[in-house]
C-alpha cells in the first residue's frame, strides 16, 4: 500500500523538499521496518551531515520537552528550521508523547518550519538506536537546520541514543530526587551542556552548586557548561543556546566535530548490528530443538555456559 501511495522517487523528492507528508510517511516506513525504508535512507544518506544534532536527556519530569519547546521558539525567531524526535519507549497506544511534559511541543506542530515526531520501540528488532538514527538522517536530508533528539530518562538506552548527537544537553531540576540520583549514577560523563531547569525553585542555587562541585571533578577539557533556565518563562533560553553553539564551535575549531560524528556513526553501525544479531540468535535458538537442549543442559549445570556459547555460535553463525 505504501509503495502505491508513495513511490520511492516521489518519497525521495518529497523528503528533499521538506514536504511534511513525505517526511511523515518516510519516518513511518522506518518505524515499521518497511522494506522501502532501506533504499530510501540509502538514497538520501550522502546528503546528510548538514544539520546540528542536539541530544536532550535527563530524568523524567524535569522539563525537557518544555525546554526544547522554548529552544524551538528561540530558533524560529532566528529563522532556523527545526526537527524534534521524541524517543518514547512506552506503548504506541498510550499517546504518552502528547501528554504531560510534552504538551508544550504541540504549540509548534502547525509551524511549517518545525517537524515533530514521537518514536517508540514498537517491537522493532533494531531498537531505539536504529529507528532514531534513521529518523534523524531523514530530518537532516529534509534540510532541517537543527534536530533535537529527546529521550525519556538517563539510562543506558539514552546514552546510546544521544550518541548520535553533536552536543548532548542534560536537563536537571532542583528538588528532584531523580536529578540527585542522576548525579550519583555517573550521568555527568554524558553531557556537553547542563541546564538546571525551573530556576525559580527555592533549591535552584543549591542544585547549581551541587552540579558545579561534581563537574569540578571532571577533566578540565570535559567540563560542561552549566546554566540555570526557566523553560516556561523562557528565561536564559537564549543564553543556553549560546552555550550549545559555543560547544559546537569549540569542536569545529579543534577539528573534533567530524571526528565525533565519524565515531558516533561507527558506533551506531555496531549497535544496530549487535541488536539484529541478538534477535537472530534468539530466534534461531528458539526454533532449534538441538540448541534448546544445549540451553537446558546449562540450566541443569551439565554444560558450562562458555561451551554452550561456542556450540550455539558454531551452529548459528558458523564461527567458533
């Protein structure tokens, strides 16, 4: 059906022209693992690499979407086009991306210079890394100047997703136990810029000092900029964007932007390949009675795990 509605040539031309319907269809093909998605992304890939990609992460409820909405408004005021990919691992039937903290983004849905898409895992074997990367590439090919990738938390999957970004923005909130836990969990190694949102909160200065003390322990070359913001009122949003641009300018000046992008893309190849290999391996074992018996032997402690791995790898992938 999708092929009849949107032939490959029409989709490619539509994405290049920034046509919203073509872009929406293209991202849906990616999400659904449609065979047409592969030649589409392959055709457009050489035209990517122009957009500024910002990964936005942090604990749930700290105001990530509100802050992105404020940044989008700031950028549109400077006549820059924007794409937003909100990564939502919840059920696609929950409508979670249109509720709660993300409702602020709805203000920009009708702006032709802004394209917003929520993406869930939807059981895709490649996981968030694959679908998000391809969505970002499509937005890049559609000539968006800036692309935000918003994640729902600050765990391992979020680290992987923000690995496709030029600059990673960590959003924290004063008075939030989750924010304190994020500090303790080593999340400080992820960001290039930190926003302590809801600056009107009585504990905002305390939170700022806590963040500064932890950041002060990092390598001087890796210490992120820290800024207090108030997303709903727009306070310090221009200053926050200035810090983001300063980080990117520093990467370009030191010749590290291209190096970071090359490293990130290579990592994504391995991340997607690993995910697909795991899915293939699990399916192969589930369908093979002999390999099932190998697993059962491990469970009974009649066979050690490493020998089991060797036997499974030999049979499924023909490697020892």
